[in-house]
């Protein structure tokens, strides 16, 4: 579904990705973690076609949608119009809002939404594009702990229902192991660790199968606990 072959990306004299090889299978959920500046968001932007690699090749479908940490809703458009923006079939926006539990907010203004509701609207906007690949760039980073758990469960359930291929950038190790089939740790422009997570997400936060995985990932990040 997505293939990086020898991909490098530089910004000035800084090498962000250095000969990266990565394959993401159709329907797979991959979480990408790493310290700041290790190329996580750059990887995502290359898949989305927002950046071009300096070296190497990338193969991915055209049907890609992105949800960012900031919902990026246009304040002068009502929620339903934000979701439907650019679509010819308005019914797709209505359906997407229903799937994220916001069918009663289509006529609301973005400033009337809570943080969690705004993130749901952002997810609905991506969902309405009927993507084959969903890219998530720290989508829950600004949410409180309880809302974050709710959003994780929502995304995990939608992934199961729709069969998307998902690549998610996150700083939250627990979030990565709760949702992903595979977690990749980036560092020094390459993959430092690949970890397969048993079972299928979204997993219970207290799932005993996850014991020790977080510590292994933190160790790869150079964090002592």
C-alpha cells in the first residue's frame, strides 16, 4: 500500500530522513514515534504529497486524507459546510458526521464546539473523502486524558469498519501500543526499532499483552523509567 525505498529528505544542511526503507501493508495501522526533529511529520507529509523526497522513491495511493493536531476548521463556515467543503456529494458529509457522533452539530459554528468535538469534525472531514489511506499527525495531542481515550476508541473502531491503511504520528507511547499493529521508532533519519503489537486495536489500556512494550519503546527513545 505504501512503500518508501531509499528515501532521503534534507532541509538546508539538516538530514531529516536518510535512506529510509519502509513498507506499510494494506489495512495496517502503523504508529510512528520519535523525538522532536526526527522526521515523523516529514514522513507523513511525503505520503500526503505535501513534500517531495530529495532521493529515493515513494509509492502510495492517491486517495489520502490527513487529520492534524489542530482541527483547522474554517470559523466562517458551519460544521457541516466545513466537512462538505470541496465535495459534490453533500450526503457524504452528513454520513461522516453521523459516524463520528456529530449529526446534531452540522449547523453549529466551529467556535461552539468543544476540543473533542472539533477533532471529531476534523476526522469527519477526512472520512467524507473516502480515503484508502488515513494520515494522523498527533491528532489527540491537545485533548484531555478522558477525551483522548474516547477519540482513540473512535478512530480504532472506524479503522476496523472501513479497512483503511493508517499511519499515525504520535509522542504518546501508550497511544501507539493501544492502537497500532506496528510501532516504528525514528531516529537519526532511519528506523531504530520496529515493534509488532499483539492482538488488534483499539486495545484496552490495561491489556496485559501490552505490558513491557511501552518500556521497550521508551528505551529506544533514550528515556529512562
